[in-house]
C-alpha cells in the first residue's frame, strides 16, 4: 500500500490524500496535520510520498 500526500500551504485549504492499493485508489481531502497523521498511522503504508508546497503558509 502507498500513500500520496499533496500538502496545502495552509489548514484553510485542503490537502490531497490518496491511497493506492494494487490497482485500486481512494482519494480524500484532509485539512489538519492531525487528520493526515491519524490516517497514515491507521493505514500503515509501505511508502508515503509527499509533495510539499513552494509557498509559506
């Protein structure tokens, strides 16, 4: 299982969160760091790929 995270520059905007499991994918919008951490800990992926913004919050 792989998780991809496209971080937003602020908790006011959504962060993209996608879970890849073989040929299946599920994508979500998350808003807080706590939501991101809780989901990664719950899913326990083998890989976490993070795309960080180039702007300050």
